[in-house]
């Protein structure tokens, strides 16, 4: 299961925005966006809305992708315990 931040990284590679440009456009520190892109931070509903407003997927897509990732991680953790 892929963290949605890694999906966002792929989107940025094929698009017209750099991480810095995206962070500026959505009012997010570049360092925090970078942590999200590396899979260290979740995509929050607020970030999902901002990404959707820039036509980088839809807010629903990002929220769903994060929820699916979180559920998968919880299942993995429950299996280990």
C-alpha cells in the first residue's frame, strides 16, 4: 500500500509545479509538504481540499487514499500484535 504522499510526489514529477511552488500556493511550509511527500505525515482533509482546488486530484480522492492507507497500516499492526 502506497502512502498518498508518494502519489503526490509522482503527480508533481509529471506536472508543472515544484514542491516549493506547491507549498507556496497552498500556504504550507515546504518542509512540512516534503515530510508529507516522503510519507512521514498524513494528507489532512485541509490539505486534500487545497490540492483539489489546484486540480491535483479531488479532495475526496486524497481523503480516501489517506483513509485506505491508515486502515492498511492498522491491519498490519493488528496482525503483528
